[in-house]
DNA sequence: CGCCCCTTTGAATCTAATCAAAAGCTGTGG
DNA sequence: CCACAGCTTTTGATTAGATTCAAAGGGGCG
C-alpha cells in the first residue's frame, strides 16, 4: 500500500458525472492524497473504524464478505467498483463497514477525509442529497445483484454481470468501445455470481461459441452487444444513469 | 388502498429506534395520514414519481423486481420490510424507484411527504445523516441478500432469511419471543431466496424434523434459536443494531 | 528451475427445478 | 347450506444444471 501527495486535479470520471461540474469542482480539492494497492491486497477490513473515504481512479475494487467460521470459510464478492466509483462513501455516515474492501487488480484511489467531506457538506447542504444519492445507486446495484443470484441461471448471470460492468464503465460519456479491461480471474467472477470457477470457464466458452463475447486474460471483447444484452435480459434503469 | 387521518402519535418501533427519542419526536408529527393496503396490492410501481415516503406500521411489505419481458416473466423479492422500517425512504433523494413495492400481507403504513422531510432536515442538518444511515443499513441488508443467494444452499438460505427477519422484528427492544407472524406463503419465501416454492416446502420439513423451527400458516415458531443461528451461520453485525 | 495460480477439460455426483397430482382452506354465489 | 373456484401445501418421479473431484497445460515470479 503506497500513499503519496496528489499533484494534478482529478478528472471527473464514471459515476462522478452524477455530480454537477460545479459540485465536483468543490469536492475535488478534498482529495489530497493518492493511494495505490496491489492486486489481492485488503484495503480495509470489516469493523475497522474509518475516518476517510476512497474514490477509485484506476483498477477494480471488490467488497467481500466472509461466511462461515474458520474451517471451510467461503467468501463472496457483494460488489465490484469501477473507476469513478466512491468505494466506501457509506463509511462516512456509518463509520464502520460490515464487509472487507479488497483490491482485485492493482488499483489507484484518491483519499478524502471525512472531516473534509463534512466541511463541504456544511457549506452546502444540497451536497448531502447528492452524496446520499450516490450511495442509493449503490444500493440499487446491490438489489440487482440479489436479483441476479436469485433468478438467473449461470449463462445469464455472467452475461448480466458483464453487461452491468461495461455499462458502468462507459458511464459518463467515455466513447463506447468493445473491449474492457476487467482483469477478473474466473474464480473472481464465480465469487461475484455465486458459481464455481470451473463452471465460469464453461459459461465463457458458451458465450464465445455464441459469438457474443470473448474473455481472455481479463479482457472482455464484446462482439455482439445486442446479443449480450438479450442473453442478460439487461435493463440499465436501476443504474440511474443521466439519460433515463 | 385506504387512507385516513392519523389520530394518535405513532410509537417508535423496530428500526426507528436508530433515531434518538428527540429526533423521533421531531419527525413523528410529519406522519399525517395512515394508509392501508390488502395483501397482494401494489403499493407503488417502478418508475412512478413519488412525493412521499412510507413507514411500515403493521404487516409485511416487499420490494419486487420483474425480470424478463412478458412471456415467462419471473419476479424476485429483493427486500422484505418489517414494522418500524422506512419502506421507501430512498424515494426522497431519488424521486423514482427502480422496483415495485407490494403488500405481502394486509399492511398499515404511515405517510410522510417529502416536503415535510425536507423541512425537518433543513431545520436540523444532523437529521440527514441519520436518515442517510437508515438507507445504508438497507443497503447492507441488500448485500447480505446477494451473499445469501450467492453462497448458501437451500436449507441455510431459508434458515438465514428467518434468522434475519426475526432479528429485525425484535430490534428495538421488544421482548424476544419464539413466535413470529411472518405471513409469507411458501412461494413468497422462494421468491426471496431464489428457490422454487416446492423446494421451500421440503426445506421447511427438514427444519421441522430437526426440531429447529416450525412454519405453519405464516407463523414461525422457533424451538431452538441457537440451532437456527448455527444452521444459518447468522451473524447480525450487518444490521448495525445499537448494541454492537 | 520450480512453485503457484489460473485456465481448461472430463467424469461422477448432487442439488434443486420441473412436472404432476392430490388434499386442505377460504371465500363466493347459487 | 353446499358447491365450486382458486390458492396454498404436500408428496412423488424425473430431469436439468452446477458442483466436486481430478488431472493436465500455461504463465509469471522469485
């Protein structure tokens, strides 16, 4: 885990576009340091009091919950954050988290102290509603994950997860491409979808053979986005993106 | 759907104990009307703009998401609310919900207008953080539902759902009893756990034969709470209850 | 080089879904 | 009052989907 002074202003990327440009301009100076972690590193642990929050700038971060005591403890990824996401904004009101936060890939995050968040909010109460809304979109995404794990079969689950992740990565106007650096291992995808790593492998083969999308070395190449959305029965309303 | 003037003050029940007594005293007069719905009724529909929020006083309410177009559309319960829960407080910042809200049983709810919420918050900014936190506990519960559907087998899922629900119903000091009026049909439980109604029936028999708990006519009788929590691998930390 | 993790594939097993059918309960209308 | 419709509960039989076990190949890193 490396920390160092931030030198240049942060770009307003991904979900941060939910904030108006003037609001972003007020918040941005609060991010005073950058923090880097390597893949697999635990960024913060369940139950540990936090006095700052993290904005993901680069890489993928997961929220992980362990279930079961020591022997045969499984774990599950209950959320994945993409660049532009506030990783643990909910730590500001709650102070303590009920889950671990782990670096899935090498990541770079911007740090803002809760003290600083408070002073921005105190200056401008309307800010609170916007930050609150950001955490509510997170909650909507959580609901969708429960839905996905509860109603879909393996192929659809994986397709749906992919559809969500690339839609979120495209949020905020980045040109829609067909190639996405997810950098999740197959077991990671399994942990997120409630499937075994082995079965993810078979599902990926099926998606490849259907000329839908190809997942190689953490890179998702989408050949047929319409087919992907169809298999996934994907409807992005729950992401509360600007144009809907 | 019936509405009528509220006559007496509302008791501070269940999750509302997250608010301090003085805060509750300030919020309570905002609930000016009561609304009653019968089992199965859709209380509010996805996408419909809302100018008020609902506090559940009696009965069980579900948040439901439909997946799939018309033909063979399934649905899933992504949340269940028990008395004392704010059913759709998140409608205050978001204005529009991504899911339906349905009455599982006959229910009684107290209505508060968003206008009124805003005036309480404007008077006392600290209130915002408390309401925000309430929605964050909801989000933690959502995470746990994704975890449950993602990592647990049928028996454990049902046990875990039961453990969560009765813990939430006991929240805020009501004497811990051994009998709980959930009033969920077996298919309802299936919709919440991502299992078929038929399989729920078999799981309930197993729980009964293990002298763990008995579920008859919507009434959950817990014979052995320790056994239930053990089967469920239940750890209530994520509910952020006062004493933890 | 050797170790470890990820990927890939095959085979056997198991869990839960689906199909089917009967019995119990509730409320409605004749 | 009884008959009937509709829903929930219950059980059995069959099938489908995913897990687990096993084993081999690939790539990166110390």
